[in-house]
C-alpha cells in the first residue's frame, strides 16, 4: 500500500497565497491581480522559508 506524505509547508504556502490573492484583488481585473499577488506571496514565502 503506498504511503501518503503531506508537506505542511505546501499547505501553509497555498493558504497564505490564496488569502493574500483574495484580499488583494479588490479592483481592476480580479483574476489577473489575484494571480500576480498569489505568485508574489508564494515567491516571498519560499525565500523566507530559508530563514526559518
């Protein structure tokens, strides 16, 4: 039977990026702004992971 491994950092990264995208995409093209804000948040948290 295969093992299931859940990476906690992936869950935290996805939740934080999604939350930032939803809160940040209030004006303009919401889909584009949400994608950009989510990507930037994911990049920043990935870099910050090295400091924790």
